[in-house]
């Protein structure tokens, strides 16, 4: 059972394929490593960048698809590592957030890339201004699974 502090849940998890441009790969769990990113994401793991994990809300994806009249966009289509439900990620910008066992620092909004307009013309522009998800750095290592709760981190436990 979730704690009263649960803000939302992990809806789906996705890894970048070895070859750029290919669809993201759905997984049931991933290992996040402090300061390095997602262990299973060989294209982006341990690159020395703050951009270690990307997150977006399923509700945003649904609303964008409806606005563009394209029906639905399947999980992983908008190329985010973690898709969430029932949480406003942008309101958590600047916070440390526990996702499953891991703790992430939500530090900036994502910048939608040109691949969004390849999916559907106009999607990239619609994703601006709070509809594009967030970028995060891994602060505390841990496993993240589909269905895991999302909550504010206990700062004393994260260092």
C-alpha cells in the first residue's frame, strides 16, 4: 500500500536502443546509478552529463495526442525513460523525488527534439511550456519498477 505522501506512480519504463532513431524499448524495471544514469541504457549511461533520466506524464501525452487529433501515442513514443501517472512533474522542479528505490533531482524541463514532429507535425511546439516532461539526475541509486510510487524524497536519507 502507498504511503500518504505518494504523489503518483510509474506507468511505464523505456530504454534507448543501441541504434539511434529506433523506437525505445519497454522494460519492467531499471537500475538507476547515482551520478551515472540508467545502467541498462548503454547509449547514455555514465556520459558525465546531468541529463541521466527523462520523465513525462501519461496525462500530458494523452492531452497532446487529443489536441493534435491523432488518437493515442503509445508508451515510449515520446522518447522518455519514465512515464508517470497522477503527478505534476513540473511542480516538482528543483526537488529531490523518490521514484521507486531511487532518488532523482528534477533540475530542468525536457527540450522536445525534432523527432516529436516526425511523430506528428506540431507535437514539438505543443510540448513547450510545461508539457514536455523533466530532466533528472540520479542522486541515490536504486531499482525502479512499473507501478512504483513517486513521492518527495526524505532529504536526510539521501545525503
